[in-house]
């Protein structure tokens, strides 16, 4: 008796596609509802971005195959990566798989080791404390813009050192949101539309050129400043509340790349852009959503403040304190789970491949969505609720269901830095401002590159709200 091989499963197509633009109108109007709805149509679902088909993977087990077990068959690529590569070059996040990627990763990895990050922790804390304390008492503020600004400032201190000129930091802060919005526009529109000499396309190109110029100025500033000497000394808050001020260094993470003579100025720019785009708006969005959720859940705020008080004993925050605040990390992780922060990522098949019984052609765009997986009720009960206690046991999430930092050989290299920055900024805001309340209507989740709150205004006060 012979066994007949199973026929490849038919790949379902998402409903609602239109001629010429495909499902681009869904991705532009309500992308989060659209991407999560695809789970109901199959484990792999075909959509069209313009005339180009793309295959959305809705099963975490299959996504793990794409990112880890069969990663050689799914190269870093696809419409989003191609759009990023056109404007941002070959940084670590966009460079093709192969020897060049491995060489870049090995070169950059030491910058983001915990021990290396720790040497910058004190200066990051100092910068964040100054920025947060400067907010006027009682004045409604655009929280997403504030979080991006504070995050960018802290990251620039870590990346380029403590003496980056103020005008450079201001221009970075102004440029990055516009660049991120322009980049996602390039990914959801047909290629023929993005190639036209339209004002929006020309403006995006000009902004990226200006960003490269700013990075050049920051690099020139670092190379002209020369190596900085280590400074700082150990201090103790007493035996009843162990609390030490650690030794820090004022030079930047980027100095490690500046000493490598094999990197051209173009490659240094590419890597700096990669680091900036990967570390700023994602962190800013997470913090903005975290503050919003804290404001809605008084019991969560009370637990956070009690933990902070017990750890700090009224003293200034230090890097060593971060590991002693597990509940703060749970709150941040739940914000990352609920809001993404990246909602759509692409790969490209290197050959014809079978994925869960579905035959994908060579060169196909394969889409995976952290947002989709992290809102699957089969893995995260009541996914729209904000429940930090679901992370009390870190094994609670099924393998591959929490993918905010990716997985496999292209996993986010800056994960440890992101956690450090998130915890520093959240703890500093809680320590600086006893009260904060939302003054705008409830924000809508707006998917650009990240999932950001729009609008979100809050009032920070020292006295009664």
C-alpha cells in the first residue's frame, strides 16, 4: 500500500482587497484591527500591499520557524526592510544576512553588554533626572513627545557622551518623529507612488540627508574631543538601606565603533541611524503607554511607589537599584505586550519553502507581527486588559508568543539597554512627580512604525491633582 503525499494547503487570502492598492487601505486606516483579524483566517494568510503579495504568519510556532529554526530560508528583507535600507543604508538592522551581518553584530555586541551599559548608567540617570524635573508643575504636556525627548536625550548621552552640543540634540529630537512617519509611509504605499517626485517623498529624502549630517557632526565632535577619563566614586547610604553610587564614564557607547578603522564614514552613519531608530520611538511609546495605564490603575501605581520607596529609601536612583524593582519591570513588560511596540516586521524567502503545509515561493514577503501574537487570547487571556501580574512568573508566556524584541540571530541587540532606559525613566518620573493625571480624551492606538498613543496629554503635579 502506498501513501499519497499530502497536497500543499491552500493559502487563504484576506478579504477586502482592492484593485491596484490591495489591502493598503486597511493597513493605513486601521492596521491593528486588520492584522489581528487575520488570525481568524488561517495560520498563514495572504495579503496584498499594492500589487505585491505578502504572507502573514499568525501562529507563534510558525513564526519561530521563520526567525529561529529555519531562519536561513527567511532572510532579513521584505517591503519594510527594503524601505528602511533605501534611506538608512546597511546598519545592523537592515544589512542582509551573511558574513557582513555577523561581522557587524560581533563588532557592536560589546557596546550593549550589561557591564558596558552600567558604565553609562549614572550619566543617563543624571540626564533623565534633570529633564524630568524641568517640567512645569501642573501644566498639561504631550506625553508621547516628552517620552521621545527624554528617551532620545538619555540615549544620546549613552551613545555620544555627556558633552554633545545642545543644538544637535534639539535637531535630533525634531527630526526623528518625522523620519519614522515618512518611513512607514514608504512601506504601505506601492513602489510607483513612493518613486514619484512628490513633496512628501522629497521631504523624507531631505530629512534623512539632514539626519546623516547631524550624525557626522556628532561623530566629529566625539573624535575631536578625544577619550574621556573615568570619573566618579563609590558612596554608601548606610547598612539599613544598601545604596551605592557607581563609578561611571562620560565617554559614549559609539566610541567603540570610532576606534575601528575598518568602518567607513558611511558605515558609521548607517550604524548610528540604526541605533537611533531602534532605540528611541519604541522606548518612548512604551513609556507613554505605561504612564497612561498607571494613571488608570491606582492599585498598580501604589505598588510601584511602594517598591520604589523600599528600594531607594529616599536616596537618589542608581544603576544597581534597577534589578531590585521587579514589579516595575512587570509593568513595563505588560505595556510592551499590550502595545507592541513594533506591529509588523518582514522577512523574505530565500527559496521555495514549506511553512506549516503552505508553499511559499522564492522571494516572497513574509510578515510576522509581535502585536498580533501578543494579543492572542489563547496565549494571553483577556489580552486587552492591562495585567502586570501575568509576568510574575516569567515562564507564563508560551515560547514565541512574546516577540517584542524578535528572536533568533536577528534578535534586537539592544534589549538589555532598552530595559535599562525604560526602568531609569519610569523610576525617575515616579520619584520626581507624586501625581500625574490624564487631561486629554483617552488615546487611540496609532500604528506608525511603533504603536503610539494619540493624543495623550497629562498633568504632572507636586501637590493635589
